[in-house]
C-alpha cells in the first residue's frame, strides 16, 4: 500500500461553532484522484478547507506526509498543498500571466513553470488579458493554472469544472489525472456525478458524515444514489468514459 500524502483522522470541522463535517477519516496516496460528492450542504467545501488547513479541526487531525498539518509552517504547506477555489475576488488588479505567477510566490519565481502551467490550461492567448475582462470559465482555468504552477504534491480543487463548457471540463480532469500520474494526488469537489465517476475514488458525504469511500461503481451504486440524492440511477462505464443516467424519484 502506498503511503498517504494527506490524511484525515476522525476529522470534525465547521464554522462559527457549528459542526459541519463529523468524524471523517480518509487517506489520499500518491497517484490518486479522489472526488468528494454529496448533496448541497453535505460539507464538501468544509472538508476541503479542513484538509487545506484553512479551518482548524474541532476534533481529530489532518496529517500531511504523516505529520500534523497544524504544526507545519506556511512555506512547507505551500510546497505540498495547492488550492483551486470555486472563485476569487471579482476585482483583482492583475493580468493572467501575473496571476498564474502568484502560484510561485512562496517558492520562487520560475518563468518556465509558469508558461508550462498556462499552456496546460490553454491560456496563452489570454496571457495579457486582465482578470476583470475574463469570463467565469476563463477565471477558473487561471486558478487551475496558478495551482499547477505551484508544483505542490496535492491539489485540492473546489468545483474546478464550474462555468466550464464540456471540452474545458474534460481538460481540467485530464490535467488532474496527469498530475496524479506524475506522482502527485488530487482531491476534487464535484457536483457532476458523471465527472466524479471518471476519477479513481469517490468519497460520498451526507449531512457532514462519510457514507461511502471507494471505487465509483461502489460509492455511486444505485442504492447510494437513492439513499443520498433521492434519485434512481446507474453509473455506466466507470473510468475515463463514465456517464450517469439519473431519474428523479416520484
């Protein structure tokens, strides 16, 4: 078994004294792409924030390379963990290349790495475009490129396919898989269960608790879809060509 890069042990976390995630344990190893799914309000983004260290645990712990995340200095975290948030401030006084280069802020500028990250996310034509002039999908690709430029071992992505057309959604997943294939790992919050079915593992949350953690065909089995989402459905062709047929229950 491969050693864990990132691990949650009995993790509970929340906001303003309210517990949102309860007693979650999971382990992310090198080479893995893991989807976090669940209904609205299930605690997906809260779990991601806790894995990043942006939210301190109420109970339990997060380990990075086997060490308590809370004990590690910020520059060490920046070399090991990179976040792709759902969105960023609407008014940022930067051009695209400058924003992608911010991924190197904690580890030293490298123009080659910045250019490569932009190329991977097909951003070269937008290099001199201002952030304020970008569409929602373009902004999401810039945030993804910034995280790639950081060259961290673990990517934590919160709805990275939001605002993207189908081609760009597949580009995001392609780059996530490439990162894992190169020895990294990725944890991806997704609403689209068909996209989740294309990753290695699915972590299914409901009301802050862990319902399932395993291969997509098991975590998204028909009885799980019925129990957690209230829909009838079946995942077809788990893997790179996965699709999900859903029907709303009467």
